[in-house]
């Protein structure tokens, strides 16, 4: 792809977003052609530039700098002049640069709006990488006060969010704020959630090893409490699950999704169900658990206490464990978590922290070492 990155600051600027933009560019340039469109260095730069209208550099990628002002940033009026001069000069230049995707960051604070506008005019996809959320940050830090123009800024920001093909954020709390603004999730995620305030998700095979009767009874207990049990997949037990769930509005069953949609399916669940019915611990290993951890999602393990899954969940603090024979206990845990978003968020963070222990590369390395150790015995 040809990617156009819009951010006012780029090295030799020393701001955090300048450094992050450089890191993003280093990652992208391995496989794609990247052009950075930035301003003259003005954020405590390690080198000063004389005035120019446009300057092109090669830093492993093409860096184009427009002749924005470089006033010291410590007075708000000077910082605003730097912002505006960059925007007014960068938009015409951005329209002339061939690109397949427009990527905007958050310097200036309204750069997302600029990026959406440029992408709209160029009829190209827009990706919005939010480092700081505006205007909320400006209001919270009392840089600006609530006013009519701030309301307009917010409306334009919401418009930019709706224009984005993808919105990249730093964490779940920011994603929740974006969704609260009315910016919809991906259509696949919308279909999964379907209006449920809290979703218990099972994505994968509906086979003989799951404690499905317990799940359906728990769902019936919670029917009408705003909790939805969503199954995405198929398997030998699907027909039986559908029959036993007949009339229960808290249960939905959706078909398998293509591989490129799986991340959106995983992101749509508040709590992910992993289940093994009693007697099959040690016989069945639910590999989906490791995908869930990699997605940074908390786990509801409906498994025997003596199973490895239960031990892992308790050790990592990335979910809760319920007996596969006790629907009331399962329903109680789900009800508690649906009312405690902070606890769910903490379990998500712990899942993310635990996931690298089970990365594919690490496990394959262990497999290789095991094979090589056998050869060493010869």
C-alpha cells in the first residue's frame, strides 16, 4: 500500500507523538510505501529548520514538511498558530500525494477531523490512530472551557469517527468512550452484540465436550437482565442447544465467520465462555482459550476445578471459574460481572499480560527444543 501519515510532529521534534509516529513508520515501511506529511520542527526539536514552503527528506521513508510556523509552544496562542498554519498548508499538499490509505494521528488535537476530510476528498479509506481523546482531554485539563465552538469541535470529531474505516485506540477504556460517542463498532461486532448490554460469547465448535445444558439453564435464569449468551459457530450439539434454548431471548446462535472477521467477533464479547463437561478434563484441551487471551478478553471457565483451564485462570486472574454442573453459580458470576465493569476491565488487562506465555512462536520454539533434545540423546 501507499500510506499517507498525517501528524504535525515528526523527528527531530521530540514530542511523544513524534516518537510514536516514527515507530509506526518503521513498522509500516517494512512492507509498504509510506509518506509522512508533517510541519517544520517546533516541539523542542533537536535541530532547527529555516523557513521554507515545502521540504522533502528521505529518512527511510519520504518525509514532506510544510512551512508551518515554529513559535515556542508554551503560549497557547502561539501553539494554535503552529497548528493552524500546519493544517492550512498540509491539506492542499495532502491532496496531491498519491495514496491508498490516509492515516491520521492526534497532533494537532483536531488532526483526526483533517484526516477524515482529506480522505473524503481523495475518496480513500481513513484510519484514525487516537493517542489522546479530544476535546475531552482539553476540557479535563482546563485548556478550554465548555462553549459553543467546543460543541462544534465535538460534532466534527464524531463525523470523523464515522468516516474512519478503522479506529486504533490505546485500550478498552478509550474504546468504550468512542462507542459511547455513538460511533458504532464494526458491523460484525454489532451483529454479535445485537443490543445486549453485556455479552457472554462462545466462538468456536459446539461439540460434545461442552456443558451446554448448564449454559442454557444459566441463560434462562438471566433472561431479561440485559445479559446475552451468543454462540458464533457450529457443531454436533448446535441443534440440541437451539432446541433447549427455544424461546429464551438471552441466547443467540450465529454461523461461523471468515478468518478476517474473527478479531471483530472476539472484540464483541465482554466475557468469553470456555467449557468442558465433567469427566473430560485432561481429555479435551480447549485451544480457543489462548486465542481469547491473545485478544485480551476475560474468561468464564465452565470447567471442573481440577482442570488445567481452571488452574490457569485462577493463577492469571484473567477470569472466573464455575462448576459445569451448577447453572445457578454460573448465572450468579455472570450477574456480578455484568454489574462490575472495572473488575471485567482488570481481568482483560491480566489476560493481555498472560497471553505472551502461550504465544505461537514460543510454543513452537518449545516444540522444536523438545525434538532437538531427543536427537541430542543419540
